């Protein structure tokens, strides 16, 4: 489960080994230097790895970093 971007144990308590911060659209846009609209478009078209939690779009920072490295310059 997620609460505030942190992975929680099934009992509802946060666990040290499972705790992970997921990024929102604004954070990813700022890191990549693109607009929110671009991030939403990339997510919708499957260009950037993401997870949907209801209406929310979230990004695993490790997966996004790997995705950026794999793209190289000009491949996005």
C-alpha cells in the first residue's frame, strides 16, 4: 500500500526495509527539465515507466534514473 508516497506494510505500519519514496509528476518534470504536460503525455503513451494509483501517477526514482540512462541524448 502507499500513503504519501511511502510503501507501507499490510498492517499499515511503515517498514524500514520496504520504505521507498515515489515521485509525483511535478518532481519528475523538475528533474528532467520538462513540463508537467510532457510527463503526463509520456506516461499516457508508455514512453516513461510509471504506476497509476487510482487517478494518481507515480514514478519509482530508481526506474526513472535507469530509463533516463538507457535513453541517451535525444531518444526521449
